[in-house]
C-alpha cells in the first residue's frame, strides 16, 4: 500500500514538472496543455498551483536597477559612496517582500561587480540568505581565484539557513570558490582572549 502511494506521489510530481515546462518554457495555455496531456483544464491549473506551492516552480521577478538615478546620485553625494542602488518594492510594509527584492537586486549587482582574484566577506541574516538564493537564478560570472570569507567568528548552530558559516559556504559554492570559515567567538571578553585565534594561520590570513 505504501509503495502504491509513493508511486502515485512520484507520478504526480513528474506531471507537475512536465506541465510546468509546457506552461512556462513553451508558453502553452492551460487549455492547450489539457488537450496535450489528456487532463481537464482544472486539473492542469491545480498541478501548476501545487508546483508553485511546493517549490517545483520558483518565480523570480527581477527589480529594475538604475531606475532612480537622482536618488542614487543624492545618496552617493551625501554619504560619500562609490555607488548606490535604489530599487522599487511592491509593498513597503511587507518586510519579507522588501528583503527578497533587495536581495534580488543585490545578487544582480554582485554578479556584475565581482572580478578575478577578489575576496568577498559574508555576514549573516535573512536578506543575505535571500541574496544567496537569488544568485542561483543567475548564470555564474566567468571569474576565478575568488575567496569567500566569513566576516566574523561564529560558534552557533549551523542548522539555521541564516547561519554565517552556511551562507559563506553557499556563496563559495556558487562562485566555485574557496570558503574560509572562522570557527571562533565573534566577541571576546578582552583583547588577550583573542590572541590565540589570531595566531592560527587561517584566522590570521582572513
């Protein structure tokens, strides 16, 4: 019984992928897909909805970067910045939506910015997590000899997606780079407490 149920779930997942490809990649209408696969249009719609809900289909709407040149120039002048990027968000009151849109713009900006032999320092947090997720929607830049460095020490639970060590490794994987981890406290009680860590070559180098 369990085997039959498992096969049914696999078959439905396969059909979700097939119908999603027909709809999103071949631009077929739901009615055309229904005729093509022999389903009702309602079943096609249900499978498409399920594919979006369970992550089989992941839709990323890229914000327009560079559409607010006056604001960007004003920020650069007032805060002595080399560059500033202002994006539009669909809902200013939705913190998760804002984080995702900022992250998508940040991923696109980073891909255009990074060059051979550079070192990228990574912090932590939900927006940084969203940025690493958004990067995997972009073709990897043709760069080499990149190092991705954990910006500060951490000894916490790495089961969390937002953990700095997890984010550092994911970013390193994306760039095909070396990830340099700092398994050390972020804050020590007094300067002498940090001396043993700075004497270790990987930490001293980072």
